[in-house]
C-alpha cells in the first residue's frame, strides 16, 4: 500500500507540474499561439534542448506544430513570422530564427538582433531525422500516441515499460537515431521505434 501511495502522490505532482507550466504559458501568451496568434487548439511545445520549464517552451496552435514537423514549409503560412519575429520571449525568438533559416528568409534574419546566449541557443539546432517510423512502417510525428509492443527494461530508471503501455504526446528524438521520447511511469525516456506501434 505504501508504494501505491507514493505512485499516486508522484502522479499528482507530475500533473500539477504540467498544469503549472501550461498556466504560465497561457498567461505569457495571453492564451494565443506565440507564432501566429491563433486562439484555437493550443498546447505546450518544448524548444530543443528543453529543460521542461516555461523558459524553454512556447505555446502554439496545432497548425503551427504540424507545419514545424513537415520536411518542407509552406511559405505562405509562415508570413505570420513577420509579427512574431519581434517577440521578446527568448524561446519564441529561437523558434522563429530556426524557421526563418529553414525557409531561407535571410533578409528577415538580417533584421533581427539577438543576445549572444539566445543566438547560441538558436544555433544549437537539432538534426531532425527525415522520417521516423514505428514497427509497422507508419510515420511518427511529434504529439502522436504509441503503444509499446514488447516489455522494455529501462536502464537507470529501475522499471520495465510493459507491453501494451500507451505513451501519449511523443517527441521526436533528433539526437538518437531510431528513437522517440515519451513519458512512462512519469519518467521521460527514450523508446526504440521498432518496439512501438502508432495508435
């Protein structure tokens, strides 16, 4: 019973932590997408490399999130960056710089002034894999939910991720080939995509 109580308490603190981050970002963004100003379907997006704090995250809409995962960006859609590029929030600045680079909009980049630490953060850009697939060959995107198809021992965490466990809101792992990141038992871990099935 003692272990069950600890698990409940741990789960409560994790949920409270997520709620607190989300609320901080809602307040900071005035409940609008920090890239395009949309008020629809907003959620937290961690800016690589994340430390799971509001300072390393932005609040964006599902359309921006989907666009950011595409191999090629829709230039017409990203005209919204002409406004968001002037944000004073470092995490937004970093995201905008990375998008402008991907779009090849050098004129816009030349107009920006960034503090040295923000510039270094923006330059520390992840090398995204072109395609990340599950065990059945289905393409995985950030935010997807997956099911674990084999018991996986999690080294260093002291538990086994059981077959059938559902992992929601995965993150692509740019620094580890063939893996995604997700939370299992409240712990953020890398998961091999060959042992995952997209839901």
